[in-house]
């Protein structure tokens, strides 16, 4: 685990999209992005930016009902956007196909990763690149977004 932590405050949804875009442009495939934080924190908004930064269309919607929304594009790595709100336990997680989606050709972004914390920790221990991003609502349009992990490739870009 790389302990590098970075903290941002955004003041509009657009700023959160921009931050997602920057981070998305630095991904190389194989990463799991584990989102934490309450409803309305900006996780889905941030994921729209992530998609743009990865060169995918920006038509990102909440995966709440589908559990997973797939954004695939030939010749590039894909984005699989999960919502773990209703997922409880490894068996439920396995039934979503989560483990089959993990590959070097994909980025996984998971909302409510709190619900799969043990599985995420196990993946991290076995070498998967896990980036944790926490969203806190500071009131009004202010959101504190704290990222952990991602390795040295993020160190300069996020200063
Ligand atoms: P989550 O997926 O964490 O539940 P969403 O991205 O779906 O959150 O919703 C965030 C809501 O908060 C949206 O209605 C968005 O317009 C609003 N919002 C206000 N300020 C911000 C901000 N700085 N960043 C992200 N969203 C914001
Ligand atoms: Mg959401």
C-alpha cells in the first residue's frame, strides 16, 4: 500500500468533474478506485470526470439500480462503475461479477466501498493497485476530497 494522501476542496460540481478528469488521465488500467462517503458527496459526479480523463464519453449515471455500469471502448481500457450500497458480504459481491471485472485493461470505480472493505484490503495485499477516495460534504457546494494511494505517478501531478 502506498500511503500518499492528498486533500482537495472543490466548490462546485464542475470543479469535482475537473479533478476526476485529471486523475482519470493519469490512470493506466488495473486500478481499483474505492470511494467512501455519504450520498450526495460527489462520487458519481467525480466518476463523470474520471470517464472524460480516460477518453470515454461523459454520459455517466449512477449505477445504483444496475449495480455496475460498463463503459467500454475498443483499444483503450474500460471503466466499470459499481455501487456497493446493497452489497453485503463476499458472496453477494462475487455474484455481481466484481472479481471477473478486475484486469489490467480496466479501471474499477466502486461507490460505497465501505461495504466491501475486507475484500478490497485482501486485493490490495495481493498487489492490486487500490486508490481510496473519500468525499465529505462541507456544506453548500463545498466538498473535501481526500485521495490515498496511486503511487508516485500522482505525486507531482497533484501538487
Ligand atoms: P454521490 O454519488 O456521492 O451520491 P453525486 O455525485 O450523485 O453524489 O451527487 C452530488 C450532488 O451534489 C449533485 O447534486 C451535485 O450537483 C451536488 N454538488 C454540489 N457541490 C458539489 C461539488 N463540489 N462536487 C460534487 N457535487 C456537488
Ligand atoms: Mg453515486
